[in-house]
C-alpha cells in the first residue's frame, strides 16, 4: 500500500512538473517573440534616428524644454508687471484727476461771478462694459452747489459752457503741459457776459503773473473783442506798462493786407 501511495504521488509530481515545464516553455516562446518585436522596433528606431530631421534630437528636445520653461516664466513675469503697471496707472490717473479738479476749482471761483454754481469738476467713470483688458473711462463735467451735484450737459447756459471749457483747458494745460509754455485761446469771450468777461481777463492776468518768470511762457489770444483786450491791458501790468504784443492786419502802400506786430502801449 505504501508503495502504491508513493507511485501515485510520484506520478502526480511528474504531471505537475511536466505542466510547469510546458508553462515555462510557453512563457519562453512568448518572451522570445516579444524580444524579436523589440529588436525589430529597435532597428526601426535606429533607422529613424539616422534621418537628418532627427539629428541631435536629444539636445534639441532639451532646448525645447528650456524654451518652454523660459516662455512660461516670461509670461508669468509679464502678467505680474502688467498688473503692477495697471495699478500704477490707476493711481496716477486718480492723482491727475485730483490735480486737475483742484486747478479747475481755483480758476472757476476766480472767474465765475454767478451765484448758482460754486464749482465745477471732472468725473471719470470706469467703463466696465468693454471686454478688453484695457482700462477705459467715461469723462463728464459736473457743476456743484453745496452738496448737490449735476451734470453740466444740457443744464448750463452758453456762457457757462464757454467759461467751463476755457477753465478746463487752462487746468489741463497747467497739469500736463508744465514744460510747454504756450497757451492759445481762440475767441475766448464768445457768449460771455460783461461780468464773466472781466473775470476771465482777471484770471488770465493771474495765470500770467504766476508764470511770468518762465522764459518759455507765451499766451496767445485770438480775438476781435477790443473790450476784452482793454480789460487784459488793465490787468496785466509789468513795471507799470502793458506787457503784451498785438498782431494786426493792416493795408500797406500797395493796398495789400500784411501782418503787423507791435508792442501795445
């Protein structure tokens, strides 16, 4: 019985060994097949690498990675700089608007003789409707009486509109053109009454006296209003004499009109 049992066990072990050998043989054949495929693929890759298009591909790949990382860093830096510049521009814009309104307030109170408007100011409303990143503003002029504020458009007289335009232009010139000494006004007294005309002459004389020491400063007024010119002459006094020149057109001996420049007496 023991021998029979040993025989059975031996046959069982033999069968298992044969099955194991068969599995190992199949595995070996499969691995040999994979090796053959890999060898074929290796030869194909080597053939491709010999192509001039893939010459030095590894170094070119490394350079491409470097370029991509550099570009990513540059974009990140530019975005950070853009945000910083945008914030600086917003701050600069707010400072300049404040300076302009301060100049406008002083000039308006110096020139306007009516009692219905205490001051005028420029308001800058941010335009959030645009989808572009560029910041945009809608500017409007408001008139203030005490704590009440209204848009000037459609609510002011022609004279108030002209005076407001002149005051704003002078304030802009004073704020942004400090190094540019030329201020030109074309028919500034249009639609101004006598009182506001006199106030404008007084304000211009104040501007002239303030910038008198600037060698580059020039005030050019184009006007047919002799009364306004006389008001300016009375207000502008340097050493007791009027410090301005008149440019007129007069006929010469041939009957042709020529420009004549003369210092006003």
